[in-house]
């Protein structure tokens, strides 16, 4: 099969959802256009932004960084070392080697040094690993962005991730989660940085193909702590539907994002006027989702955590409470050991 | 395993979504309670209703008829003979034999005699079989109900059917379909009868178990014309999710029906005030879904079809237009044959 764009080279990537097949060079053009269109449509990034790209060592985040560098954005990579035996070392290596290939060195947060490596935290606290990991990452996204004067944090969530999450939120009608699900979470000042997902229009397969054809070396293993994640069940269900009806995912997600969609209207109507801090650069429609504050739900403007200063709706933010519980569990163990 | 209700007899039906397992007698009680609760919660039926039960010969509709008879409702069965070779004869036989066992004889509409058997209609008209079948059935539901002075029409759609349809409507954000999806479609007078789905709370597996344990003999084959139906893709996807997370389907559907759900609020807000005929016995909230008029979308009150008098938004209703096209195709064929 020939490339449907240049009609000369052989097609290397077939995309049923776009009725298309591309040679590598034309696929790069297509993929980058999808990403830049996704950025433009939802005004995720401005040319003057300083972008903190969260890189895990997986394909999505490294591809995201690659595209943003190529598009001329000012970026730095943030690698959070979760402290997971073997997996964390292997991912870190991929991040460093990719960064070096672009003449960069990533910012590193080491959770072991911060006193809260994920596996130990999960043993100390009765919470799911993925939930702990979310709280911890959210904390450092805001903190590192503030310290490094970044104007925005970008993560590598792709269309498959976002639609799986949307399906889960719809199946259980999780109103709060639905109200906050968007590729753009506006910043609100007070330590809450804007968060964006520039890969929202591209699928996992497309992202993997881009990474592979670009020769980006990434970890292919899934995080060993997320193996049972329910999001995989939703992802698999949507994959089967997409296989039978190519294009379903993008129609599903774009329909959800449409400001005139009945669900969005209903969610906005339901959000009390004072429920959200005012986004620093957003419209009133953004207000309903400007609440990615800590792990808590709250109304009004968040205050500063009494311990670390992070934005929160409680006195002590959920990150500091988590850390305190790990510290307590450690002293109990140490006391037992010395008896 | 013992029955979790009486704790004496052995369990014959295990229901993970209800954390339950029942012996046959206790399962009958459970199943009937689910159906009557579904009727009560949404006020689908009143004791004085005359119910026209649409029976296809499959498990769902025969089980529905069985439960409604046992619950003391005044019912008659309506069998529409679609004219599908073999399948229609086998289904009709099951309907007659079940009806006879309850001392009843079904009302029969024979589409071949009406000049519009589904397979021939599908060959003549460029429309999907399932879509033609829907138009034709809707027409006869209203007509037979009016002729027989029935106050309501009941169909055997179960929780699996309704959630598969809901998922499809959500994946494509089909606003009109979402606004009209409900176990209760209020009647509006003018030939539009109320339509209800009393089995909305029970799953396909539960309905099949009820039919089997009650000794109801039903056709097990799917309609041969619906084999490629996309609804089966959605059903299968939801089955996989339900297997992993029992109870997801009922949470999904009940959350959708919740009058305070953000989607429902958004759909009601979007429906223009004059878009719907006023339901004869419903609330204003019902108005958004009182539009099961013909296959057309329209605003205001429907008028009577110039040819048959059925409610429609066009001069000639979609059923009469369909019939006319079949008639034309026949004359063309007859003219060719006589040459």
C-alpha cells in the first residue's frame, strides 16, 4: 500500500479511524498536526509559555516532549522517581538518555529522598497505589512549577487514556470527576499551576508508532503497581468498540468536550457559583473545572497548607498528611525493631 | 451453596451484582420484586391500565407477559409477524403456545398481509432492516392500542438492552436519542400511546433464568436480520465490564435516569419549550421525551398522516411512505416480469 498523502513512499502506518495510511515522513507531519491542532483548538499553550513536561520514561510522555521541543516550545522535563524496584531505575535511564539526545537534563524528584516512596507509602497507608501516586505527583507538579517559574505543566495522556477515564466516570456518573475532566485545567494562582494534556487527540497506537518511527527509546513495561487498574478494563472495552467502529473514540471525546454538549451544560449549571476559585486566565466556563486542588473537594478559594504552603481545602494538605502517616509507621517499626 | 434468602434450599441462580444466590422459589420472588419496583419507582403502570404486551417469542417479552399476568394486570399480547422465513413461524408458535398456557390468544399483525414484510421492504428500500422494523412496529403499537382501547404498550427491553443503547447514544452524543431514552415514554393523545419497559431493572441473564426456571418455552435464536447490529458490540463491551465489576450496569442506568443527573438537566435545558407535545399524564420533565412520534423529529404537536391518520410531523407518515416505496418497487418488478 502506498502512502495516501505523498502517494510515493510505501505506507508504514495504517489509521482506520482517519481512513488513512502514511509513510513515516508523512505520518510525522500528520501526527504533529494532530497535536498542534489539539493545542490550538483548546488554547492549551501559548508561544511564550515555559512548559514543565512530566516524563515517566514511557512512550506518551517522551513523544510529548519530543513534539513540544520540535514545535519550538521552551520546555524542561520533570522525572519523579517513584522508588519502585527495578522499574524506576529502568524508566529513569530512558528519560536521561532521551533528554541527553536533545541536549537536556531532566529535573528529578526522588520520592525516597522526599521520605515517601510509593511502595512503602502504600504499605503504610490503606490507599490504592495509583491514588497515592496521583496525590504525590499533583503536589510536585505544582511545587516544581512554582520553584522553576513554569507557566504550565504538560502530561502525556492520550486519547485512549482520556476516553477510558471518561467511560469510567460516565458508567458511575461521577459528577465531580466529570466536571474536572478536560485537557485544560486552568491555573488559579496561589500555587495552582495550569495543567494541559496536548496529546488528547492522538491514540495510543498513533503515539507508539510515532515513538517507534522516531527511534525514541522508551520503557514498554506497564507500571507494576497499576496492573489491576480498572482503567485497563475500560480501555479494553473501548478498544473492542473502536476495532469494530473506527473513529468512535474521537467522536466520543470531542462530543464530551463540546461546550454546547448537554452533559457539559448540566455540569456547569450544577456547579454553585462560588464553588471554584477563579481561573487566572480562563473564562467562566472554565471555573467548573478549576478545582484540581489537592485530593479534597472544597468550595471557594483554596488556602495554603499550614505545613508546606501547598494549596488545599483542609488545614494540612493531603500530601503532608500522607507523609506524616508514613513517618509514623516508620517510627512504630523502628521502636519494634529496637525492643 | 445454599439460597441466601431462605437459607434452606440449594441456590440455583447466582447474582454477583446483587451479592446474592437464590433457590428457584426465592428467585421468583426476587425477580418479580425487581420488576414491580421498577414499575413503581417510575410509575410505569397503574392498576386500572389495559396493557398491550408486545411479544416476539423471545425470552424477554414472554417473561414480561408472564410477570404482568401474575401481578394481576389486564393484558393482551400483540405478535407482529415480520415475515422472516422460518424464524417468524418458529417465534409465532412459541407465542401461541405460551398464550394458550395462560388461556389467551394473541392479537396478530401479519406484515405480509399488510403489504410490508421486513425482508422484502429491506430489499426495496435502502434502509437497515432494524430501522425499518422499528418504524413498522411503532406504527402498529399505536394503531393496535388505539383500536383495542389499550392505555399503554409494554415491551420486553431489559437492563442489558437499555444500557447498550445508552452506551451507544453516549459514545456518539446523540442528543435526540438521549432525550428520548427512558423506560417511560408518556402518551400525548392524538394516537400516541404511552410506552413502557417494565424489565428495565433486570438483566438478560436474570430474565433468561426466570424464563428457564418457570418452564417458559421461547425462541433462543436471535433475529437473523439483526446479526450485525452494532448494539451487540456495545452489549459485549458492557458484559466484559460487568464481569469484572458486577453492578456497573444498574449504577450506569439508574444514574442516567436520576432526574438530578447533570446530563438529564442539560438535555431538559436544551429542549425548546414548544418542542414537544404535552404528555397527557406526565410532568413537564416528561415533555422532553414525549416525542416518540413517527421516525421524524419535529416541534409542536404532531398532526395526523393524510393517508392513515397516524401521528406524524410530515404530511405522510414514515410508515405509509415506506409502504408506498415497497408498492412501487413491486410494480416495477411486475412490469419487468410481464415484458
